[in-house]
C-alpha cells in the first residue's frame, strides 16, 4: 500500500488547532477520542477520501493464472464498513468494496487500544478473519483473532457529526501514515461538513476520491448479485 507523506507535526496532533477545527473533536497530545463511538452504528460508514493510492497492478503470474490483460483495472470504489457486532473493547465488521462492479467483502476484526496509555481507546488494530473458520459471524468472538496477525492500525484523529478522519498505518509494509475520511449513512449524499473538510485539508492534503454519487445504487445491485451467488454455492 502506498501512502502520501504526512508532515511530522501531524503525529502529535494538534495543540494549536484553528478555531474552525476546534469546534469538532480533535485528538491532541493530551486527548484521545473514543473510537467505539464512531463505529457503534447500524449505518454504513462510507470511505469518502483517502490521501494514498493502492497499487493494484497484476503480477505476470496473476495475469497468466486469471487470463487477464496487464491493464485490467482493479481499482476499488464505493468502499464501506458495516458493523457485525461491537463492544467497548473490540469490533467485528464487514469491509466491502466494488471492483469492476462486483462486490468484494471481508470479515475484519478490530481490537481497540490507547496510543497514549490513558483509559480512552482511540485506536484499533485491524485483522482479516475472512479465512478463519467461524460457525456464525453474528456470534464471532475475539478468540479467532489470535490465529491471525493485524495488518493495519487506525487512529481516530477528528470526529464531528457524521464525519470522522483516521490516520491509518500498514503493519505489513514499510510505509508512511495515511489518512482516510469516513461519512456515516445518508450524510454521504452531501459534501463532508466544513470543519471535517478543513481538518482533512490541513493535515492530510491529497484526495483520492473513493465515493461517487452512484455508489449506493451500485452497491445494492452488487449485493443482490452476491446473495444470488452465495445461495447457489
């Protein structure tokens, strides 16, 4: 995963935040935002912007195995998080995205922790449990995560209303910290709120647009197709 560089000032965030941003909740050197409050929703959390791109180039072996042209587009769009279950300490969720109009989904497990050592848990280690055996996703337990290693850390840096900004760090690659902005539910049909946009612009910079206006209808269509395929299997 390739991340756009974030300035060092972003890593001890942001004691002298401007008044416009200060109206929201901002993680600082002495404060931690409760990450569980963002994820504890039955609505979708849509990935709206991120400041890095993902290298989806196929290797020669993959091209041969799947009989695909070298320029085959594997770009992801309409990505969102959907809660399975959550507690004050951990979070099971679906990570879903569209590639070439088809829905890909993974069962992820997030374990909350504190970067600063205080009582509030503002970060999450993310583990992919999709290949782990489970009898029921609705009854999924954290014990499954012991069989797999986390691949990513998410730290909540700003939240206001339906909008939240995270710093993300790959645990499997040598890469810089990246930024992601999420919008909850129907709020995605509008632009992100001013303060949230201001925070992202100041501390994240570049925008790779993940959400588009047709995403909700495309996702519904792709989910129906996925259900049909699963029923046949």
